[in-house]
């Protein structure tokens, strides 16, 4: 990878920032334009970037992740999560680049009562999930050599993740009520970056579930966080129905990472191990 050129789209988000930090550390050649210079809804601007930089790999970290807002802003959700992906995929084909795109466990409805694998039928419950599903399908239909990774409960050094919000709540409320029946897999951005680059090294293609190992409820994750940082907050488990939301969410959406583990011939760490390494 040291001699390859990587274009990172969405470099100012928590996952994009993790790529920038890691590639800087490893001295890998990359280009990570700011959002003002890389509006993924602007075809002309994107085309100029591809023409000038001539990337070998394109890693699309850009996404509209506002699950609640997406219920009222259908157009924006589909514009960023679907139609912009079509533009990026088309440019990758035109310029001979390999695309890496990220999707979500929210393409599932959470009713399987087992870990989801890549062959399971999709059935998103909300606009965010529907737009992400459309985006992943567009990417893979555009070129089966492209890589699509479904992620869940992404946690990085930004402010748009559950643990950052939990930390802010803990500063002002001693008693925290957290849903105990919403279950998935916390997955950390440093693991995502390393697994993505390993997958490119191995020239993987197609659809994979990229998550940590083992699952947890929001309540279990919150308890682990509070205990890890020796905070004195009380964490009370409550049903997800206690929180009135516009968007329906899957109750149990953990995804199996066995296909990716097998392809890379590795064991992906338990989320608790990744948590301790990330915050350690």
C-alpha cells in the first residue's frame, strides 16, 4: 500500500479522520480533501478531483447518518447515501479505481433472532437504512470488484457516536436511562481502518460485514463505559420504547464477521478488547 494513491472522501468525519491519522503514521500516500473541496453531490467537483489526483483506491467515508432527521429529509438522505454513491462509483469505473464503500446494519429489520450474515434478506425499517441499502446495491451493481462493508455502532474520536453522547450525559445527570433491548456490535474506527487496508492488500471484493466480535445492548455498552472510567453514574436499563423517536430501529441487528475473518485469516477482537485499546 505504501506506493499506492488513496483518495479519502468524507475525511472530516470520525472514520475519515481515523484514516488520515493512520495513513500519516504509516506514511502512506493519500489525498483527503476538505468537505468544501469535495462536495459529493457536485459531479463537476468530484470529476475534477479524480482527474487531478488519479487515485488507485477511493475510500468513501461520507454518509448522511442522522437517522432521526432522515425521516423528514428523505431527499438529502438519498442524495448523499445513494445518488452520490452512484456518481462516485461511475467515476471509479471511468478512472480505473477500486471503491471502498460503507453501509450499515440498519439494512436489516432485527427480527432474525440470530447473527445476520451477508446472504440474509434485507428489510430496512427507516429512511436511513433504505438509503444505505440503495447505496450499497448501486456500488456493487456498478462493479462487483468494489468493496462494501456493513458497519454497526461506529465509535471514533468525533462527537457523532453513542459513547461521546453518553459521556456528555454523564456530566450532567447522575442517573442514566439506557435501552436494554437495542442490541448490536460496537465497532471502533481504528479497527475499521486496519481491516479495510488489510482487505485492500488481499484484493477482496464484494460485500462483507465488518464488526467487532460479540454483541451488546446499549445498556451493556453504557455500563462498561461508566465502569471503565470509574464514574459514579447509575445506569438503569429501560426498553427502547421509552424513547419516542421518529425512526424505527432494529431491535437485534448484530452481524456475523466470520466471512471477513475467513477471507483475511484473522480473528477480529471482541468489542471490549477494542474498547480498552481505543480508550487506553
